[in-house]
């Protein structure tokens, strides 16, 4: 995706690179509210094709988001919400700060 030369990437998984699950993460709902808000405000980059969840085979159009040196999968929200995936601490801080800035 166009943008920064070396963006920080989050939420891109494969059969050999599976996400970390944390069913006890207490901040999930707060983070998902922030992520949903930020994503609604951004342009989603769509690609031809379908991406598939490595856990449940949920499919959707291939999509990515990019903002301030970060890129993340359009399917990441699904992984967090449906499969208890916990983002990296840096991505959590980034999204929560972006939400606070945009939401007020």
C-alpha cells in the first residue's frame, strides 16, 4: 500500500503467522469502540479479491486502513471482536489517542 516507506503493520495473519488470543483482555470493548470510530472516519483501501479469517473462515473484500505510519487489515476488527485477539500495546495506544483527538 502506498504511504510510508516502512509502516508499522498490524492484523495481517496467515496460516503460519497466527494472532495471539487473550480472552481475559479487559479493554477490548473500549478499544473496539475507538477502532470502529477511527475506521469510519478513514478511507478504506479496497483490493480485488477476498480475505479469509484464519479461525472461522469469515470472508470479506480485501481491505486495508492506513494512518500516520500505521497500516492494518480491514479484517482486524473481526479478529479482535470475534476471536479475542489482542493488538500490540503500541497499536492500542495509537488508536486510543487517535480516537480521543477525533472524538473530542
